[in-house]
């Protein structure tokens, strides 16, 4: 969908994915916000909820995900 390389989750190494609140029919006046999420969050990832966002663009969300702080050892 979008051309961006997303680093794996820093906690479980699982893949990251784009998410957004794009529901134009239900909420036509709400601006689109983008998130990057761990696809294992809440299942096999030790971090129950792991995401960055909301961001105004997918590029900003991807940049924030890829440049986040490393987890403690």
C-alpha cells in the first residue's frame, strides 16, 4: 500500500503494520490519523499495546516508529 520500510517491533521482533482511522462515511469531519502498530501486540508480544501515533501522515508515523527509543534490556 505505502512504500516505506518499517522496522520490526523492538520487543518481540514481529512485523509492523499501518493502521488509520479512515472512516469517511461514518466520521466525515474527522481528519485522518495514521498509526504504526506491532502485529503481535496483545498476543505473543510482551508489550500489550504497542504503537506510535496519531500522526497526520503515514510518512510521519513510519519515521516515528523507525526512530523510537530502544527498549530497556
